[in-house]
C-alpha cells in the first residue's frame, strides 16, 4: 500500500468526522495558546522591569505546570471519546484488508495533522493574544504598561516540546485502543451497551460514606493550618465520592423512574429513561466529571476574586498605619523600656530630619511563645509544637500565647482595667475554652476577668494568626514571663520572643513614605543603647501594596485563565456526551418514528431527558461549593483575608454566571443531539 495513501485517508477521516474533530482541535488550539501566554508571562523576561510582578510571575509559573498536567489528562479523555466513535470505521478498514500496522499509520497521520493544525493555530493565537493578556495582567497587579510587542522563542520552543509529548502520548493511547480490540468488537462498538454495575447499592453507599467523610473534614476544620493539611484529602474524598454516588445514583434513578408507571409510560419519558438506562454507568461518570469541573471553577474564581477585591482591606489589617517599625529579641529583654525609648527617639529624629511629622502613632511591646493546648487549661511548651505535629497531625491544638501588661491594654483599647495581685485578664481568639485558670508550661495564672483584645487597637499589635490565640494581660510583664526564659525549641533557640511594634502616619505622599521607610534603619543603627541581639525592620504600607496586589492579582488572573480552560473542557464533555448519545440513539428514534413517534414527540423526549439530568451536576457543584467554603475561608486566612460576606457574595455571583452559561451550553448541545436523532 502506497505511503501517500495514509495521509489522504487520515485527512478524509478528520473531514468526514468534522462534527467530532472541530471542537477537539479548537480546544487544543485554546490550550496551547493559554499555555504559551502563561509561559510567556511567567518565565520570560517580558515583565522583569515591572514593579510588583515577581510574586505574580511565580504564580503563573505554577499555573503553567498545572496547564500542562490538566491538558494531558483532558486531551487523553477527549481523544478516547473520539476513538470510540471511530472504532466502527477502523473495524471496516480492518475487514477490507488493513492490518493493525496500517491502522496505526492512519492514526499516526491523523495525530500528526491535528498536531500541526493545533500547534500552528495555538502558537499564532497565543502570540496574537499575548499583548491583550499582558495588559490584563499588568492591570490586575497595578503595574506599568509596556507598549513593546514581545514574541518569546523560549516560550514557543517550550510549548512545542510539551504539547509534542502530549500528542505522542495521545497517539500511543489511541494505538493501544485499536491494537488490542478485536475486529468484531470494533465494528459493533457503537452498539455495545453497558450492563448495570453489579452491587450498585454497595457502590452507592460506599460513595455516600466517602462523600460525607470529605464534607465532614471540610466542615470540622477550625485552624487554617489544619485546612492547609486536610484540604487536598477532603477534595480527593469529595471527587471519589461524587463519581461513585453519581454512577450508582444514575442506575438507581433510572430504576425508580422505570418503576413509576405513571411517569415512565409516557411518550415524553419512555424513550429518554430507556436511553439513560442503556448507558447507566457512563452517564453517571460523565455527569460526575461535569460536576467536578464546575466545582473547581466555582471554588477557584470565588476564592481568588474574594482575595483580589479585598486586597486593600487585607493590606490595612496587616499595616494599619503608613509606616510600621518592628523590633524583636529572642528571650527576655530586661531593659526593654530603655531600648524602646532609644528606638522611638531614633525614629522621631529620622522623621524630623526628613521634614515630616508623626501623627496617629501607636506603640506596643509584648512577649510571645507557641505551645500545644492539651486540655481546658494547660499549654504545653516542653514540646516543640511543630515537631509534635509530625506525629499527632493535630494542628487545631497549636496555640500562640502573647503577654501584654495592663497599661498597654488600657492605652490601646481605651480601657481602665485594674488587676488584683497574681491575677490576669484573659482573651482568647479560636476554638479553645479556658475556665478560671490557665497553666503555661509549669506556671499557673488565675483569671480575674475575660476580655476581648480585638475591641480596640491591640488587635493590630497582635495581628492575624493562623492558629488559636491566647492573650494574657498581666501587671508586671517581665515578672510574668521570667519562668519561660529557659525554654528552647528543637533548634535550641529560645521559645520566648520579645516584640515591639511602632505604627504611625505622616504628612508625606506615597513616594516620601517609601523613602522615609528606607532611612529609619540607619538612624536606629546610629542610636547608642540598642543592643545587638535586637533585630529591627521598617515597612511602608504603600511599598507593601505592590506585593499584595501582585500576589492576589496573579492568583485572580491564573484563576480566570484556568477557569476558561475548565469551562471549555466542561462544554466539550457535554458536547461529546450529547453527540455520542445522539449517534447511539439515532437507530432507536428511527424505529420509534416508524411506529408513529413524531418529531414533536422526539423534541419533548429530549427535553425530558435534558431536564432529568441537567440539574444534577450544577446542584451537586453548588452543594460541594457550600460545603468547602468554610475550609476555603480558613485557607484565605493564611493570606490575611477575613471578609466572609465578600467571599459569600463572590461565590453567589459565580454560581449565577456559571449556572446561566451551563444552561446555555446544555441547550445548544441538546439541539445538536436533536438534529442527529431526528
């Protein structure tokens, strides 16, 4: 057989099956284009001079890897669907004299043609859209715009190499499907029905248990550290549970509908339910895949949008004033008041020499240490909590303990509290309970009164913690912490840390604030009386804004790009589901039309089937979203985001938009199904 015949047969096969291949090639082009854009923004030097782009570039580099992995998995899935629709054609080729080697050559040239079209279209589309993506990206991270058009040969080469390997694996998988299938099975592949899965009650109950286990983990987690550790476990359980529940549930749903004689024996429902029952297992798996993709889109966009739109509030919480000066010392600092006075003098001198003045200042010093909360009153600091976690995996028991003196508490929170000898004021933020006394290490503190440290400015001094927080307000600070000076962690460093924060505003503009921040350190260096062990830093809120915007903008941009890919993938799954089912049902509807079924009846039957299965994925996706939002909120706390109403609003908007788009997609693809069967 002439070698030139194979490319002709391959091209003819793609052309005749354009209804299947055009969406597939379009998806390949889109994935390649977005991969190129991500690699261009993440790995090239195009953004090297952009302020605040470094963190976002790291995020896009991670997104490039995710795109490569998802592209591999999804294109494998899609191509398997295509080959299944072509098996009859390959079986006929086999009957007409072509052996497995000949079929492999046809598959090779088909894959090569699709690779050429997809790669050319994807690279060109990526280059064409890269400037638009760059403008959108720089807008999100509030960076300057470059009007230079960039084409990266490194990004082109990487894209070609990565997707060449993906198409190679796709070809080998297609070859495997044809090579190991008997000729008779190839010819009758489109008529091969599916038997209902055995013991579907067992599968359903097991899936429900796994799904509820994932829900329980997502709802029970209290600490952000626990959320970080358990999130992926919960996600895996929810995904596995969804597949098992929907596979078994589709079987159960069909059986219930078939037993309901008033529902089943109607023209609108009889054919649709029978068709669904014919492909029970695959129908459930397809719905589960759609559900998981929708959930991923909802979670990703909801969380990244909430982070992005709350960025200014998060920044203000972290830096309540324009300038922040922080000093730390490992262990007890005996002359802390003298050191504070020296550093405040240095800061005041720096501000004065800069021609500015300090307004709305806030100063606080305190001690902190971490421990392991054993029961309702004991914090164990003999064990290093982070070493203990490797064996207990109980992040919810890790606590951060702070010691403030009562004078600082009254000044910051505008209170007038007094303490009896040996007593403390206690404030707790987290899911722990303490009664009338608390034991830190081996020292017992009696609680005189419980207060809320967050009802004033002290919350800015404490900051946002990812673990439960215990604040002890004492009469004599150094005396209260003296018993903990000998405790060390697994690295031999003191567990007790002294900290001083000094926040203030100025009459300077943004540029002046950043310049002032850079000079403060040298003034403290020159100030006599500040001991060497004391480490100090200075921050400007406007200087840190770039990093916040870069991080959250980069995450939101990545979320948008990945959501586009996931939504296109979801559309493609729905489309191929409708097309493949349409070809399978074509002969059945043809028979039904011969015995009196009209096209109007067919349309009503299709609508019945659509309404029966349409709401399942989106309803499950909404349930998944509602269940995982608490754990998503805990994860967002790691970024300093604590705006629950905004998270709920973004989630609701995402559900509305996604639901409308999903409804439109299903309506359009159901029309494609109708055209095939009618």
